[in-house]
């Protein structure tokens, strides 16, 4: 599932944090499966890492705007 920036912007922060944690676990499991040669589609790791990066980018943007608003 490819996540898009516009879709991520609409999600609440709690949902983004939950998805980020799920992706971290998924990437870990995929890496283990790759080491044990149980996975055929190694590109899935790269896709999940990119999705995680998109989520973290949105979360960091929200943190920066809320910190700027407090100043």
C-alpha cells in the first residue's frame, strides 16, 4: 500500500504514530525473513521504508509547526 502525502496529512497524529510503529515492526520482520531466505520480494522492504519516511516527514512537520506556534 503506497501512502501519499495528501492522504497522510488528513490522518490524526495518533494514527500516524500507530502506522509508523507497524511499519517499523514490518520492516524488522521482513529483514529477518530476508536473512533466512523466506522472502522472495525484497523490494517490499524498500517500499515500506519509503512509507515510513513519508509518515515521519508529516509527523516532524506537525511537531515543527506546533513548536513554532508556541514560541
